[in-house]
C-alpha cells in the first residue's frame, strides 16, 4: 500500500509525497520506519505527537487539524482520524481470505490466544494475533489494520466491560470461529445480573459457523455448530494433577486421548489446551500439535514463576477476579514454606464485591496461607475473614515502602490484584529483595 491508495481507502486529501507504507500505529512512541501515525483524540490529543512520530521514522500521518508535514513525508486530511483508522481495518478484513478466530471470556482470553497461536505456528500455520491485550475497539482496529496479507489464521482477543461491546467487535472482525474461554463473575459492575454477562460473552457466537464454549453453558451458543469442552463435552478433561513443578493432565478430543504436561502450575493452561484441541478439530489439523503445550510460557504478568535461592515469587499481577484468584491461591498452596499473599482489590465486581472478597479470605484460611499484605479498599473484607497475620495499606507509597523492608527469605509469595492496582511495581521490589 502507498499513500495514494490509503487516501482513496479513507476518503481523505493527500498532502505531500506519495510514499510506500509499512504499517499503522496510534502510539508515536512505537512508530517504526515507514509507518503511518494515526493521532487519536482521547485524554490527550494525538496530534501533539506527530513531530515525534516523524522523528521515529513515520512516512506519513492522518490528520484532522493543522500539523506540519516535513519534506519527503505525507499527510492525509480526514474529518475524523479514528473513523479513518477503522476504514483501514475494514479494508484489510474485506481483503483477507483466511480464517478469523475470535476469543472472549471472563478468564484466560490472553493465555488462550497465545497458546492457540503457539500451537498453530509450531504446526507451520501462518498465524497472526493481536499484541498484548489489545482487545478493545482501538486495539482491534490497530491489529486488523496491520493484518499481513499472507496470513492463514488471524486470532483476535475480544474484551468487554459493558453490554454490547462483544457484539460490536464481532461485527467488526467477522470471525468464522468464536471461542468463549469461561464465564465467571468478573467485570460485573455494568451488568444488571450474571445472566446478562453470559449473554454478553455468548454474543460472540451469533451467526457464526463454529463456536467453542464451556459445556456448562452450551445452550447459550448461537452458532450453527458448537463444540464444547470441560468435564463433559467434545473435549473432556480426563485427569488433572498440579504441583509446584507444573501440571500433568489428560484430555479426550472427540474420543482420542491426549496426555500433556505444562510447566505452568494450575488450571489456566489446561483450560486453554482444551480449547486448542477443539480448534484443531474444526481446522482439521493433527492433535500432536498440542505437544507445543509443554514449552508454553504464560503471557506477561500471568502465573510467572520466579524461583530464587531463598524463596519463590508467583507473579500473577496482571488482573484478578474471583475465579483467577482462587486458581492462583491453589497454585500457591502447592509450594513449600510459609505462604504470603500480596493482594490488591478485585475491581468491577459491583454489588457482589464484598462477599467475593470475604470468600477469598476464608479460602486463604483453608489453604494455610500464613500472611497477607493487602492493598486497597475492597480487600478490607478479605482481611476481616483472614485468621493469619496481615498488613493493610490504602496508600501505594506506604505499601511499596513496607515491601522494600519486608523479609521474604524462605517464603512462597503470590502477587495478585486487578489491573488498576499496578502491582507489577511491587513484583519488581520483591524480585530485587529475593535476588539479594
């Protein structure tokens, strides 16, 4: 694609030199040579960063207000840069002849997306996926706009915080296969009840040829063909044994038994592996591609196991809801030594928040957790139920200061909390303390 073709796609006015285009980005800090920078008006107006984008190698920009176009570069004037960005994405989708797989769910979207991609790539399938957790409208637009034309399978994670978001992105991405990894009580704040949340997740399946969903919720699927997974279904969990060293498990994929090992403790990779098995059935690919599970590492800040001479850190700080927190606590319980939880709030739970935090406090008692270092407002309900030693902070700096002096030697430490807690800052301090 070049600047002239791009101006036709977005219906804009080309200013400057016609140049080839290597890709698109909305973040000037991540612009690569030959990219087109697309300034978005959000909390800050992206037009303020066009100069920075050009310095980093951008060949051109879309713009809706006056910006300076350097010599040998180009700009394309459009009334609305984000609408134009979406036009680029829709153009890429219309031109794409491969298979699109959409993934949503309360827990495990990113892990499943990454495992599916690894399994397919190691099987020689040209696979493209969204970066990081780019699963909202802007992230999907960026991902689709950069879809390579020689791709066989495009895997897109789809997130939601309120009713209607999944169906909106589904219509935009137009997947052939829709996957629901799980349905749990997460991001409940903007939903009137749990059934409305279920309907939101399953809106990904509407009108699709195939879907892959948990057996328990199979009746909510709206696709023409539905494959199920779980303790029952087309892909069944036969056995499951997890320890501090990893997870041995066996699944049955349409009657064919497959024994697998994951170096990741807990249930998250097991769930994602069952989804992979179902997808291989749909795609007609051999089940031995699941061998890739044995070398799979989870995504950033998800069940990262850091082993030190004097203890262990389980960094699962990317996000938290009741189901993922329970899994993380079960994993922690498998490690020797005193067990410490650094817990942040589970946010966006709405009216069920107090009770869900209380349940976690009781579960910590059952699993023999020794100490809790809590941060936030909602966790107060957790520490009220917890019978061990605890420290509660509501100011981030006070938490960081405490952790920087706390003695971690001989302990297994779990860090878990919602994204807004930004507990990766705590994780870096813990790593430094253990590493001394």
